[in-house]
């Protein structure tokens, strides 16, 4: 993915399994209430970590979220989040973060 550290699922409570989430998104779609709830739980878990971290952790979260959407075949969502990640990285002025987003985006084909 990238060479920067990012969110993990080490939170209190039951972590959402990303592989299951991606499979559910692919098989049942975001319109399914159970899948939507699972995505919301994953997002809240990851945002809680990102909010407590610095720029690097926040950018890593956006990379992770964009990759999740990309892997699930949700290109429109992925593109929006890639743009968010790029904007956030550029706002930091940190060339390493900007490159990490660019590299991860290219790896995913965006």
C-alpha cells in the first residue's frame, strides 16, 4: 500500500474485518442495510484512530479507505476519496505524504 503508518483495527470492541467488508460490498452492494452498517462501523473505527493521529495517520486513513472502495469495485467512491487523500496530503506540504498518495493511487489504477 504505502510506506506510511496508518489506521489499524486495534480498537475497543469488535473490529470490522476488511476482507469481509470488501466481499460484502462486492456481493451485496452498499444499498444492503447490513453492508452499509458494516461500512459505517469500519469507517467510525478508522476515523477514531485518524482523528487522534497526525497528518500521516489521517492521510494513511484516506489511502486505506480509497483502496477499500477500489478493491470492492466502487470506482466512483474510490475516485472521490483519492481526491480527498491528495488534497489532504498537499495541504500538509509534506512531499513524502504527497508521494505516498500518488504512488498508492497509481498502484490502484487511478
